[in-house]
């Protein structure tokens, strides 16, 4: 309505000035007509953009089945309550004894689904981008919010792979947890000593968090930014010792500056599951 009033006033002003310009000021009339044209174009562009955004939002809501929660509703749900979400597989962590653990995400947020009932045959179908409807219980374990005791069904149709979100600047802030379980990046971080070896020498990584493991177990390493140090991990179920990222972490040297990508897992604080490590650009 406001756009219509502004446009109407602009047209009235332009017509009045055009009448005067017949005898004295033709260039002013041309300028006024151009101004009205620009105003009309801007108003139309804004209206089109708003309409597109509203249509996109409506389409996303309409694409969800009845009874399915959006991400905001899911996060507002009580712990231990039953939840139903529709989301997209981003990566598979593990499968055993007909149970699967997967990282999933939609356009609004991410859902870590732990030990979901799944046959080995169906597990093979859960390729990245696949849309699934998950019914389970919202749970929390050491700060990690996840869906447990779940069942799922594949939803045919659209697919989605989340773009990576750079959250480096959010490290150490309360805002970071809002991106829990999402596909994220950390850039320009410095490798610190993760612990000591049997000889007491500083080392860049440990097998398991306390160094008690061997090759093939989780790899823990420490990185710092702005004077704060954080513990990151290569989760061996997600990326085993045959993967590039596992080898990259084993080749780290204290003092290296690196870029990383992974899933923003939470365990007593930020504890990302890293899937890529490269030298900082």
C-alpha cells in the first residue's frame, strides 16, 4: 500500500511539471518522467523479490507432510518428546546391527540422527542429498542435540546438499551452537600440541582423546584462534584410516596453519567431526 501511494504522488508531480514544461522547462519534464520510471521499476523489483521470497517459504512449508516439524519447531520441542522431521542426508557415519547414524540437514538447520533403525539394503540407498522422513525422540547427550530411537522412510522427489558455512568467527561465542550439526568450515587456524608421546615430546595428534588408541581409532588434534585452543576430531566411523583427511591429520606439524570442513558436533562444547584438512589459503 505504501508503495502504491508513493508511486501515485510521483506520477502526480511528474504530470504537473510536464504541463509547465510545455512552454518553459522541457528538460525538467524529461527528468521527472525518468524519476517516475525509476521509482516504478524499483517498486516492481522490490515487489517481485518479496513475492519470490514468500513463494519460496510457502513452497518449503507446503513440501513438508502433515505433522512434520520445521527446524524452529524441532528446536522448541521438549527433550524426550517424539519428533517428526523431513531432512536430507549429508553424510553417513556408520551402520551395524540394522542401525544407522547419519548427518542430515535442510535449508533451515541440521539434525544428527543416531542409531536409526535401518536395514543394510536401505543404508545403501541413503546417498548424500536423499530426502528422508524421520520419526524419533529428541535427545541430548553431553550438549549434543540429536534424534534417537528413530525410524525413517525415503521421500521421493527433490534432493539437497547443504553449502558449507564458515563459522570461524563464531568460535568462542554463544552464537556458534545455533549451527550445531551443520556442515561448516574453519579457516586459518593454527595446529597446537594435542599431547605428548611416550617420550614426553609434544605431538600434533592423539589416537583417541587421551592417546590410548592405535591407528584406525579416532584422531584428536588441537587448533587455536585468537589465543583460544579447541579440540577437533576425525571420527573414525565417518572417515577411517584409509581417507585423505585421516592421512592429512597424521601429517600435521605443530604450528601449521590450516583450513577445515566438517560437521559441527557437540560434546561438552564444540567438538567438530572433521572431513577435510588443507593448508590455509
